[in-house]
C-alpha cells in the first residue's frame, strides 16, 4: 500500500524527502506494532527484547547496564528499570564484581535463553509478510544507513 493511501493523504507531499521521512516514521510504527503483538504472549516489551538480544550477542560474557544502554536501539529507555523487569522473570541475573562492589554485571539465564529462542521464532514468522527479496532488504538497509549519515 502506498503511503498516501495508508495515511489518507489527499494533498501531495512538499518534496520526495518529506514523503520518504513520513514513510519511514509510519513504517517504523507499523513494525513496532507487529513486534509488540508478537511479544505480548511473553509479557515483555520491545525494549526488554532488545536487551535480551544484546545479552545473547555477548553470551556467555556478562555486561554492565551502562553497556546495555549504549547498545539499545531506543536510547531513551531506562535500561536499569528494564533489567529489573527481566530479573523478575528470571530471564537475566546480576553478578556483583568482586574487585569493584559498585560494578554489577548482567547475564542471561538458561530461562532467558530459552525464552529468547521462542521469541526469535515468533519474530522470524513475521519476516515473510515483509515481501522483500534479500537484494531489496540489503538495498533498503544501505539507504537507511546513508540517511543516518
């Protein structure tokens, strides 16, 4: 569906750049909505899922909350609060550093790894609905990288 149809735009856009930026914002919201629905059965948010994925990328190494915050897609998220919610679900664990008691490292638990594998399978089920070839997906990624500079 064209962006004009999706947002019921009756007048034209001021420029192709404006149209592209509106399309990016609209599409981002659409993707977020799909992700939210897929994560609902697991009782976690998109930001919590992002933390689990970051931890999986570092596994078995443990990392600080500051490290997690620096890697998050949504930079406005409160990583400490998100970690607390994941702790309550037994998806992550805290480890106090023996050399520096102020430092606390976060790591995935076996429960967290298993849950993440299930969530990833749910996310994978969404991919065919995007109807992009690998080449188109690569081109889209390249263009988005270019847009961010």
